[in-house]
């Protein structure tokens, strides 16, 4: 009888130890699953944060192209430089594409700033950018890992309401008529690229240049 009790007692102890081992294994398994999920979730969040930063950098770069494009347009229209070198650095710097930062095809009476362009709304960028900062981004105060492409096109000239043309004003005396009668509309299409993440953003604005007015605006 005593032997039977010993066997039953030993069996009960072994059963408890077996149950404890199984429970420990289950707990370890659950903790492992939680750990894997936490690491995976952290990795995904890190990637999302990186992508968000990439698109922010691309947008800020594209947004900086608007004042740059307007500045170059006004500079060329006001000063009428015959060479890009006359614009000075950094605009005359040679980009990694082999061309200057400002494309020479903007200059001269036959340049893109003096000739109305036929624009395809589905293809706002020309084959060759008017401003390309490849390898020269830092010279323009931009991070070296971003690329700015700005496309500037003259769209049309138009008579402005309220000007001398509308009211048949002539040039009978100094200050009568002339300045401000006609405006020239330009499109400034700016693309920013963040090379580390492959992100890209685009900003497009219209710029109305009015000859004869201070600043041309």
C-alpha cells in the first residue's frame, strides 16, 4: 500500500513538473511573439518616418525653386545677359550634367523667356530643365543630397484691365499710358528630389511680369 502511495506521489510530482515546463514554454513563446511584433512594428515606423522626412525634404526643395525661378526670370528680363557667365556664380557654375546651373537656352531674343511655349498640361517639365542644381545644390544653400529642377516657360502676353490700352490712352505726355498696359505670364514648374529616399515633389506657380513697373510685378 505504501509503495502504491509512493508511485502515485511520484507521478503527481512529475505531472506538476511537466505542466510547469509546458507553461514556461508557452510563456516564452508568447514573449517571443510579442518581441518579434515589437521589433517589426518599430522597423515599419522607422521606415514610415524616413519616408515622411524624404517627402518633406523633397517638398521644401521644390518650394525653394519658386523664388529662384522668379528671380532668374526677372534678372534675365531686366539685365538681358548674353551669356550665363554674366549672371555670375552660382548660376554660371557647371553642374554634374556638364551644363551650367542656368540653362543658356533662356537667354537671348530667341530664348525661352522671349518666345511663347506650347505647354502640354500632362507634361509640365520640358526635356531640359531651365535650372538644374545637380552637383551644385550646396552652392545655392540647399543640402547636397537634394536635386532641384526648375522649368521656366513663357506662356503668353496679355493686355491688363485698367491699363492705357483698355482706355485708349496714348503717349501725349510723360507718364501717360505705356507702362503696366501689357503683362507677360510665365510658368515656373519646380521639382525637388530627395536622393536618399527617392522622394519627389512638384510645385507649379504662375508669374506675371509687367514691363514698365518697378520690379516688373
